[in-house]
């Protein structure tokens, strides 16, 4: 295995992780922004007000997209597994 192959494996893994995490992180960010605006307008400065809704939204997104996330990660794992003979040259 040379540096080009290792770089390609790392690039593909990072790209897959970013794509898989994007829905939950994006919606968590959106909910946090909406709650922050609500807190600024109403002047409610409760710290736990932002935590619980974001946690619920992120868990719901993970629950709804788990099948897609699993298939993406398994595709990456199977691709790496299939290419082991090529990497060892």
C-alpha cells in the first residue's frame, strides 16, 4: 500500500462520514437557530431550552434515516473489504 491508496481510503471515509452525518447535524443546527431566535425575542435565557429540542430532533432524524446511513456505511465497508487484495500489492 502506498500513500496514494491510503489517501484515497481516508478521503472516501471522510466523505462518507460527512454525507451520513449531514442530515442530523443540519437539522440540529436549524432547530438551535430557531430556538436562539425565540430566546432573543422573548428574552428567555434558559440553557436547557436549546438542549432538549435539539436532542429530540437529532434522535428522530437518526431514527428516520438509519436505513440510509447503514447502507452508506456498509457500502464503504464492503468496498474496502473487496479491495484488500489490491491494497496489499
